[in-house]
């Protein structure tokens, strides 16, 4: 029903019926706005809202829920939702709220992101520092660049060639084995800071992926 309604307004619409499906679609390309139901069969809409706000700061988020309790509305907004609409709702109100949100998204000038937070791990982009549980990790310039390149796309595989390009300013490109050694050193340094935590996983045949541990990424800090 919602798909037909929004397509009738001239918008391109994609439907996801689970949290997993939604995250797969977001990885393929960000829409202007996501209508996010609080109650999903495989995930909490509140948790997804918090996670997506951290991963996609420019994404418009309008939450839908059958629970109209003021506490739920406040919680949704505090977790990063741009707007919140309780069911049942008037079709015209939903369309009006979407139009207003899309206008705000198109005119807003976001402040530059200066910090990425992934549970106990924080990347300070301006200071070029990495903190684990509040302590500065002693990383080399190459290790820092590798981590930043991986953390740009949490959960997605990054090829060895991409990692090589990220750390080499010249036309020289190291062998795959060199990249493996550098990633191995980065892993060991992070493991020394937080034993038992593993933020970087090997993706067979593709490269490496940064997987946040100890909680979903929180909202980035803007300068």
C-alpha cells in the first residue's frame, strides 16, 4: 500500500521487509529518505535507526510505529530519526512530511565529520588518531590509512588493490603479500589494546572487511 501511494507521488520506491534486506539495499545506494518501521521481524527499528544514523549521517529517517507513546517518539528522535509518525496516519500527512524532509535534506549543508565511533574504537579524523577504550593506539601512518579505508564501509569487503591505493601516494604499488603483512600488523596492534576483539576480518578471495565490535557505530561527531 505504501509503495503504491509513494509511487503515485512520482517517487522511486524500494521495499524491504526485514532489517537484513534493508541493509543490503542501503549498501547498494542511499535513498533520500528511509521509512523505518519500529517493529520488524528480525530487528529493532530503534537499533537500526541508531546504527544507520552513525553510518549514513546524511540519510533522511522517518520512523513509523503503531506505538504512539510520547516516550517512544522521544526515544526515536534521540536515536537520530528526523521525524516520527504513529499509525494509523493520514496518507496526506505522510506525503507532506516526506516532502518536507526531502526539502530539508536537499538544502541542508552538513558539517564535516571529524570523528567515527565504533563501540570502544574511535577514529579521530582531524588528529589522525585511533583510540581504543579511550587510549591512543600507537599506529604507523600506513596502519592508520588502512584502518580509515576499511572503516569507510563497515561490513563491506575492501580489495587489496584498494588498500594499496589508499596507502601509496606514488605510482609504486606493493604486492598483495605486502598488504597482507601491513594488515596483520594493524590487527596485532589493535588486539594488544583490546585482547579478544577482532575488528578486521579476512574475506576469502576479496580482501578485508572492518566489522565493528562491542556495539553498533554511534553518531559521528561534526566539526
